[in-house]
């Protein structure tokens, strides 16, 4: 009996590395994808930035392609960013972004607490996800985050029809 269980587990673990996750397309620029997300979420009064958004930070990568969309209203912390990796390991980029968001939260928590306390959960609960070559983060309300990630999942899935951009 033990040999049979061991054989079944061995076959399972043999095929485990070949199970990658869903395949994602990588033919969109970070900027085009960010603008599509802003349109889909019907976000108004936003501004877009590129690599300059992280200019003061020590990025462990060279020549990044990224687009950051944020609310221009100072009382609103809504923001999302899309980073298209260029040979870097997406998990390394995700770790960098997570660390940057956590650092920003810690540095600004007391200020936000006295100025815009209702916005703190957005930054505190910021989320970073990887979709193939794209690493994205969202500093949004729970409902907006859900819509944002669902749109990205649908747009970047390889088996989906390519939307017009």
C-alpha cells in the first residue's frame, strides 16, 4: 500500500513543475494598458506618469516601462501602476513594488490619519499582482480593486480576443 501511495505522489510531483498558471499576453505597452484601465474604471481627474514616479527610489532594474495613474485630488489616494518587465524577474519587481508601497504607508500614516483618515485603508491594503510580464499594483477601494484586477485578467488572458486599444 505504501509503495502505491509513494508511486502516485511521485507521479504527481513529477508533473507539478509543468503546471504553470494561465498564460498572459505581453504585446501591450504599460501606458496603453493603464489608460484602458482608467477608462474601464471610469476614473476621472487623473494624471499619468512614467518612470519618473520612482526616480527617487533605488530601482534594482534598468530601463523600466511603467505607467502610474493617480487621482489629482489631494484628498484621494486612488492610484494604480502597471510595470511591464523587460527581462527582469516579475517576482523581483513585485517585491520591490510591495516594499515601496509599505514604506510609503509607514512614512505617511500619521499625516494621512490627521488629514484624510478615510483614505488610509486604500494604501494600507494596497495589492500587487503579477500577470505574466506585467506587474501591477492598486491603491484603490475594495470594489475598484476588484474591478481593476478583473479587467486586467480579462484583457491580458492569452485565450481572449484582443480588445481594441
